[in-house]
């Protein structure tokens, strides 16, 4: 019973617009890093993870429009087809918004499986657009789905820790 109360309290924690924007800025900055070789193949989708976190935890604040804007920024950063990431992130945000209560019913390990499925759907959309434009699919990039889902637990802990109000050290 105590665990359920903690989940309910966490859901009600405030999140300022500035904090949400800073988390997206950090994710886009990580996406803009110059990844090469095996690091590029294993690179998690930082923007997708942060977007999915906010869509499941604050669905009334972050939605499909934000996903589209973030996707356009990542398209510019990756020099990929304009709108390719935007479409994939829109699908991801839609899944996160529709399944937000379902995802929160589970513990973080079980949430990782839901996150894996949602990210996989997003990557499939990205790969289909890539296939239509370039005629092939780079299958090794699907490994990024697994690394992204593995980062769900640390990312959730990090964002929740940053959202908690700090106690006054002089308070008893």
C-alpha cells in the first residue's frame, strides 16, 4: 500500500515549465554529440526517452506538438530527412499519451518493457521512412531501442530526484 502512495505522490509532484524545457535541452544536446562507429549504433534515443517520460508523467503539459518540434530539431541535428524524426516522435508521444496510466501502474522494470515496445514502434516508423526514401533499412540502429529501454530506469530516477523539493537544512 505504501508503494502505491509513493507513486501517487510522485505523479502529483510539480514540474515547472523551465525544468521540462531544460530536460529537453539536455536531451537534444546529447543527441547532437558527434557519435561514431559502435557508439552510433548503441546510441540511445535521449530525446525520445525524455519525451516519453514527460508524456507519461505530465501528459497535460507535453504532447504531440512538442514531439513534432523536438523531432524537427533532431532532424536538423542529424541532417536526416526533414520530418523523419518528427513523425517518429509523434508516434512515440501518441503512444505515451494513450498508455500513460497503464505504464505508471507497473514498477520501473516492467515499465521498461512498455518503453521498449513504444520506442520500437517509433523506430519502425523512422525505418519505414528511411526505406521509402533511400531504399534500404539500417537494421543495426534497432540496437538503440534496447539501450534506450535500459536507460529508462536511471533516467526516471534522475528526473524524479531533480523534481523533488529540497528540504531546508535548518529544518528539523
